[in-house]
C-alpha cells in the first residue's frame, strides 16, 4: 500500500505574515496607488515644464543679471497690491521669477511673474493655484502629498499609508522567499511566465516585480516619510549622525540693536546682499531669495545652488537687514555639513531620482510605476483566490 505524502503546512510565522500582508495591502492599496502614480509624473516635472513652457528660457547675454529690486519692481506692475514671497534666478539661460503666495476667500493662491534676468523685462505671468485655474503639476503634487484632501488631513494619511507600504515590502519579501532554492522555485521567483494563464501572469507581476523593485521602493518610501513625520526624520538623523539630535529648522535673526545703523541710501539692502553673494558665487546655477521681511528681526536669506539639476548642493547665506553682516547657520553649506545633514539635504533629490541625473529619474519613474501596480495585482491575486 502506497503511503500518501502529507502536504506541508505553513508555519505560524508565515500564516501571520501572510495575513498582515493581505490586510495592510487592502487597507493601504488606494493610498499607495495614488501616491505612486502621481510620483511617476512628478519625477519629470522639470523636464516636462521645460519642454512645454518656453517662457522659462532666455537667450544668454554677456552681461550681469539685474539685481532683485529691479525684478521686484517689474513684477509689481503685474501683481499690484500683492507682496512677493519668493524670488528665483536660474542659470545663464533661464528666466528669473518672482512668486506670490496669497489667500483669496480663504483659499491658497499662487502666481509667478517671469522676467528676463539680463534686462528685467516682463515675459509672462502664470497663475498656478487658486480661482478656476488648473495647473497639472499643482494637481499632481496635491495628490501626491495629501490625496487632494486638506493638508492637515491628507498628509498624515499619506504618511500612514507609506509606513504601511514599508511593512508590506518587508512582509512581501518573506512571502517571496523560496522554501527551497531549486530550479523550479527560482524560475517562479525571478521570472514572469508570460505564456501562462492571466491568473499566473498577474501573480508573477506582483511577486517578481515586487522583488526586483524592493530596495529602491524602500528608499523612495523612506525618503517620503522624512517629510510626513517629524519623529521619523528625527530618528533617521539620530541613526545617521551617531546619536546627535536634529536641530529644529531655524535661521539667524537680525540684531535689533543695529536698527539705528540702517543705511539710508539709494541702493536697496536686498541688492547689496545679493551683490555680496554673487561675488562669492559667480558660477551659481540657481538662486532663491526671500524678498520680503515681515519682522524687525528677520534676515535676508539667499540660497545659491551649485547645479541646475538638483537641490542638495547648496550654500545658504543670511544677512542682518540693518548692517548686512553675514551670519552662518548650522549645515548651511553642503560640502561642510556632516553626513547626517548632507543626507537630509539629499532627501528630495534621492526621492525623485535626480541625484543620479536623468537615468535616476527614469529609474524612479519605473519603480513608482511598479509600486502603483502592486495594489492592483495584489488585489487581483486575493480576488482570484476567493473564487
């Protein structure tokens, strides 16, 4: 009489792991899909805008840019009665811009005036947020950050969904791990059987693509969590700094004792501060300036970017608004910062893949696309098993 082989049962650990993967996947699926699919588009925001918005470029001229006050005065003609909240210079071929963030009927609005940095002449006014205007990338980033919900509600939901996704990645690798490392199991774990039934192909898409995207998906998720939860950012900083605490975001303040020394001349203080930075940074590839000071102890902030493709390699300058004394701030120079501060500066460029150039962005796009597919293929795996 032939003996009947007993089917091996799963261990308690694997049963619990499978249940965790199933239910967390069902709970977070729609969040992961929205965040991932919007991330696909957002990775190429700059490239797409550069391709469809010609007013972002100017013809390079062999002369200096006009100072900030000239740009602010030009922009004021097209945005009367509004206060500028940001001013940017691009590289030698890019337009300068003055941005305005303001509220209308308790709703956030944003407008930007583009100008030629060599002459200060107006190029275009663009309204990207508020009223009945629709801006594709504003729509995308609002979905990516807060699921198109009010930020106070949507951002924590995105953060929780991302945290659950990290748990899913860990439980997923446990489910993927072959019980035996033989040829049949390896083929099942590493290859998609395209000629099989739809159920099998769908299972392979979930199982195999999930494995190949695991590490990079984990990196994208972790860098996203840095913005979602301050406790998470603090933890990453603590671990990467060897036990140091992350300093709260702050910047130097002007010394109120110097109010009486405020110069009374024809050159605006913001222009003087800008000239000081340009002297130190003649080859800057981008610059951000805070043009409006709201408090008596505010200081002028100027950030000089060393690349027009990334944000991490930057030098920050703070000037006393009365004496234009240069203040230093912790981690205000990428090259001088410690590893933990450098990693924090790199966070955005790692998140969208820009740290590796266009190749990195393409990789980030593909990984995000796979992440967007995982809730769909995972749901279909579960649904097919129910039948």
